[in-house]
C-alpha cells in the first residue's frame, strides 16, 4: 500500500491510542495541583505531536535532509512511545472489560450496581483507579528499560569464554584460541568511543585467530567507512577470517538499478580487504602448525528460512578439505545448521554463526535465559551440540532497529580448542 495512504491510517490509529491512554494518565494525576495537571497534559500531547511529526518527516522528507542520526532518533522515538503505550492499553482493556461485564450483570438482574463500587464509599482507591494507575506504571517501566538499554546496554560488551573439545584435534592445535564477533551493523553505531573500547577489549585477549561471521553493515557499503580505522585494529597471528551476512547484500535497500546493487556488494567485499580480513566466499583455507592441518571454511549467506536469501554453496567450500582432520565453518545464519550441515557434512566439527542478536532482549534468572529469539530460532544463542558436531551462535557485536540491548549484551566470544 502506498505511503500516502498508510501513514495517515497509522496516524489515526496512534491518535486513538493516545486518546485512550490519556484517560488513564488524567485519572492518575487528578488529585495533583492544577499546575502539575497542566504540565502533564502539555507534555503528553506535545510528545504525541512531536512523535507523529517525526514519523511524517521520516516517511516523506528526503533522507539526506534528515541525516542518518536524526532518522534513527525518529524511528526509535516512535517505537518506544507506542510500544510502551501498548502495555497501558492492555490494562485499560481489563478495566473496561470489567466495567462492561458489571453493566451486563446489572441489566440482566435489574439491580443498580455501581461500576466502580469497590472502595468507592470507603475513601479507598477504586478498582478502576487502581487499574488506571497500574496501567500508567506498566507503560512507564518499558520506556525506562528501553532508554537504559540505549544508554548503557548498547555497548556493554561482554567476553564469553567457551571450551571446544574436539576428538580429532591435532596435538599442535591443542590450546589454540579463537575470538568471534558477529553482526557489527556499522550503520547503526552512534558512539565511536564505546565501539573502539569493545575492539580494545577483544585485542587484549590476544587470540590466535579471529572469526567475523557477517553483517558488517545494515544496507550499504559506505556505512562502514567511519569505522574502518577501528575495526582494522582487529588482528591475529594466524589471521582474521570473515564471511557475509544477509544484510551485506543490500537486499533491504531500494536501489536505482541492479548495477548499483552489484557495485555496492563489490564495495562491501573491498571493505573486508581494506580491514585486513580474509573474506571467505564459499572457500576454505588451511592453517598449518608443525606439519598438522586445520581447515577454515566460509560460505556466503545460507538460510533454512525462506524469508532470507541463500547465496552460498557449502559443497564448493568443502571440496578439497578431506585432508584436514578438523574443519571449522563460518556461516552467518544458524538455520543453515539444520538445513544441511549436521546431515550432509558431518565431518564439519564446529559451525560459527550470528544473525539472531538474541533479539537484543532477554531475561536471565540463574543459569536460564529467556528471549523472544527462541520462538523464531531453534538455535539462537550459545553452544549447541549434536553427536560430535557443535554449533555456536554469537549474540552479536552491534544492533539494528532498536539501538540498544536489554538483558542481551553485545558479545565477544573467546574459544579454546582442546583435544578430546
């Protein structure tokens, strides 16, 4: 549907949500001073006007006029504003449903039942007042959490240490360390200092090798230019190996023509070269130590979900690797694991992926972490094992869409290879 039609419709829907939520906000502040009530009123509706004006500007003004940062602020502002209000609406619907049921009962029984009788004559808070005030609190909590996720969570880099026990690992590689980062999404960054700090944290680990498993940008190759001088500091004695993710192909950008899209992909591949990364495009490399070999395979994006394109060819990357007793695969999308790796290529010891970001949201209690990602992906974060094969899904270094993380910090993984 054309934006000229859809944006006015969305605007009307948002205004109805705001009117509905305002009823709860008004009740919550009805016992405060007139000055406070006036401030709350102008703040509430001023924020609505500002948010909706931003949405219209985002959709109808030239993107270059607004700039990347302002467009991100607008997009996040709209999302945070109305996502928070969904929680308010849910509580208000409970209240209104209760009112409606009491009204029906009163009509059927022909009794004069007050809709808010509980506490109404005792000076205590009524059921409806309680639900309305609870609704306002319920909407405030996610707004605060999302703000904190941007301010603190977006760049709260964590080192995760994982021991990979491989039964066929040559003795020469016992104790080798590999660092993995994934999903940089350089087009989303807003804090160069913090991003640089994460790279410095990685380099302090002094890994023997580094794997980068795709999504260097959101959409277009120029996004990474501002961060070349940061990510080119990622070095390792045995090399930095990389591959492409679904966002690197420019599939989510409106190109003038196919030639422009092809040129963008060329530029993106060149960026890997400038960074000093060995980009594996359905290829493999051998690492030799003391006469022993280990194979590093890398494929272009391969997905087991129809909504993501498949460009890679594992058979091509795998061909010629028989002499290596251990094979490590870089493949961006973890659904590739069930699509063919653990069925047709059982000599691949470990597959390293990213892609999911853990949806940038999670709740951890003890050793258990819940995330919406688990409903979209069978393997969404951490280490998975099937027989002698292993899959590791990195939670990502960057972010996309919402420029923050809540309970799902950005990850730098450090693996130690051990002979089983």
